[in-house]
């Protein structure tokens, strides 16, 4: 329409249309996200498993797991050769719709660029989102232990001669003119097993910058593509399914939901098979029960471990708690807590090592085996409050607790180390009906029947000990022999001193299938660095009744509320989503309410301008007619 009053009205119309289109840009993204979310069952088709008592879920651990990453082709990055970020991994964030991204680099820029459209990130499109985080660096004294140069399994990380050369300062700690020795002059003739000298700069580790960024406002079941600052790789992950609704239909959409499970990993060739096995599972998340890198004071190992776990951790959320190897030998949680983020803040915990979070139909709770746990301790009081206020069985019928030290196991190694924690915390865990307790520490695999207070109890907890990740200390043997038909305690169902990974698939609110698969054993051969990868292997001194078994599988069934009312203890808790400009639904533009208001204002403005144009047009026409016949119709005659 062309208005007689000129082009101003038309210009205003064009401006209004442009504003609506620009502000609606984010809403187009929302539509795509909503559509992708509604097709979550299709995205989860790779988890379609036929469950029956006669079928055991098998995984081909020998195949190379798919690496779902692509090189970034942004010219600005590749021209500057600015692709040095590494050790990328993700972990569930503080809210149900957020995800942490952690990585290392030498840049002070802590940013992650992400979108549910791969092309946005590959092409640095304006529509990709940017999340900003923080970065920290740290320095620590090296601590030298024997396993660094003479491990129980696997190749040595360093040589004793190399360590001795670092400790010896006679080549430089003196005045070149006078020969006077400095205060940090040390003549070291053999390697010491201890802390390095604080005033020897070669015995101090300097970390790279460790970045922590939280992506918020993510949509359930949607695949996101992301790139960290100073990286030339585009990674991807699928946001684990969640719902803010408590309806049964919404909860049913979360099944099946799966976890990979492991502990005590390290960096041997067995550890590398563990990474591949976990990646091949394509689980919704991986639970790691402590003792990740086995740095043990040689902090460079944290960097090597971060590179090794990147392929798995950059696409599958890692949920961790700490073990003794994150604490001892000068570690004191420093490297672990900066590099492997936990949702402790979102669960009201004062300690990053213990926390709680909903994951699909499961409430996962981590505990710290090396913090005080008596009924007056901070950890115990936090746990009691959390269980009584945050576990809603209508939302998460399953409760899994993980810690490093087992409360139950039947090996001679680490025997009864967790007994005081069991006496303090088992009654609380039982009262709130915890279904599964996952632990490590013992370098072997063991599964119990539901147990409480050392007796079989259908309302008790199933304990899964998975400290068989493959670290350099080797397997734990022998097993204790009890006065039973199998030699194992009555509550012990399966035990083996070898290496593998576990997996649990939550099928529905009452049934879960757990499986364990072996991929290596210990060996007596030093030529093989005490590792055996044969399918028919068994570890020396493994005196268990299952030493030759390659797998274990069982159904874990939640009893009904009449049989076990403790397993149905619940609250009315419902989590809240995050509110952030990084929300994929509302970013890059205004909210839907604001867009609607702008549209209404523009329409009203157009109507007013149209009416004004008509009035002006009629006025001019009347004036022209009045002038032609010598009268002015708008004049009032006296």
C-alpha cells in the first residue's frame, strides 16, 4: 500500500517487520529443538535391546569405538595454528538442563561455542551460542613413588635415571664465577622416593590453564555440537533425557537409560581397552568411582590421562567421585577437583567429592570415602538431608550411590577398610531404600546379592565392586575362602580378579539389567608387562570360583512397597531448570511474550497510520472540491 502522506508509514512498516523477524530468529531455533526433543525415541533407537532372562547383552569390546568428532575448518583458527586446546570432557552440570565442559589450553579465553545444528559450529555461524566460564592454573611439588619407575603392571612411566637427573642440581645451583654453592645445591646419586625439594624448580609441576564452562538451558535428548576456544575440533554429545514433569507418561519417556561403570583406571594398555569398552557401550553417562589417573604425585600423568579419556569423555558425560589416589602422595584433591567437575553446588554439598543429581530415571549420589562420615559429620548430615528432601521416587524410582571404598567385598586385599563407614552409613542408606551401591578400590570385580548388615536381605542393597579399570598396581588376589559351598560369603554372587567394565540398563521402574565383561587378565610374564589379553586368560593366584569366566549378567529387581517399604521412601521434590542467556530456546533474540507484544504494537501502529492516511486523503479531496466551485466546505458561515 502506498500512502498519500509519503513513505514514512511504509518505512515504519518495514522496520516493524524486520524487528519481528529478527526477534523471532531464536524462536525458529526453539521449534527445531522442540521437534528434536519429541523425536527422542528415534534418537535412542541405538539402545533398542531385546530384554529377556535368556539373553545377555553383549558388547564387542575389541572393535574400535566410533569417534564422533569432526575437524573445525574455520580459517581464522587454522591460519593462526591456534588448535592447542585438549583434554576435553563433559560432566552433568548443577541443574538438570546444564552440562559442564572442561578442557585445558594456554589461552586465557574460557569459551565454548555450541548449537544443535552442526553447521553453525563448523562454520562459526552467528547463530551459534557462546558460553563463558572460568580458568585456573596451579603448581605442585612432585612426589616420587616406586610405581613411577617399577609398576606392578604395564610399562614404566619414567626411568629412575631421569628422576635422579631432575633431583640433582649440581649442574646449575652454584655461582659460575666463584664456585660458591647455592642453598638449593643437591648432589643426588640415587633416586629418592619422596617429595621433591621445594626450591628445585625442576621438581615443581606447572599445570596448563584448566577451563570450566557450564552450558545451560539445554533440551532433553537433543544432540549438541560444540567447540572449545582454541580448538579445531567440533565435538558432540546428546543431552541425557530428563523431564520437569511428574506425570507417568513423561517418566516413561526416560526408559531405557544406561550407565557405564568403572573405577581405578590408570594409563596402562589395559586402561586403553577400558576406554574403548566404555565408549563402545554408548551409554547415557559413565560413573567413575575414583582413582582416575594414578598420578600419585607425578602430576604430568593428569595431562596424559586427560588426553586418553577425551574421545570417551567429550561425548559421554563423566560422573566421578574421588579415591585415595586423588588424595595421597601430595595430590590432596587439587588436580582432581579442578579437572573433573561435579554438580556439588547444585545439590547443596559443601564438598565437590560428594554430591547428588538426577540422571533420567535414576538419582545418582556420590560419597567421599576419605571425609568424615560419622552421624555428626558434615557429610552424613548433608546426605541425610539430601535423601529426605531431594529423592522423589515418582521421578527417579532408582537410587544409585557410589563411593570409592567398598562396604562389602571378600578379597584379602583392602579387607574391611570400609567397615567403619559401613557401620556409620549403611543404616541410613537402608532406611532410604538405596538400590545399588557402586564402589572400586579393590582391583577386581565382585557382585553381591541384596545385603544388609552382612546378611541376605531382599530389601537391602546390591553392591557392585568395579575397581578393575587396569591401573599399574595390577589385580587384587587372593580371595578369602569362607566355610560355604563355594568358598565365598553367602552374600557374594560373583567375584573375579581380572579387568573389565560394567554396564547397567534401567529398563523400567522395577527392572534393571546389569552386565560385566572382561577384556584382560593379569599375567606372571614380565615380557608382557604382566598383562594378558587372551580371551581364555585368567589371573595368577585368582582362587575364585569364577576365574575363567569372561562375563557376568543379572537382573536387579526393585521389590514392591509392601515387601520393602524402605525402597519406596520418597519426597515431593521437583528440580528446576537453569535460567541463562545460553538457553537454546530463548537465546539470539527476545522471549515469545516480547515478540508477541512487539508484533501487536506494530500492527496497531500500522492501523493508526492507515487511518491517518485515509483522513488526510479525504481532507485533501474535500479541499480540492471546495476550491473548484468557489466554496470552502470546511468554513463555518456566519
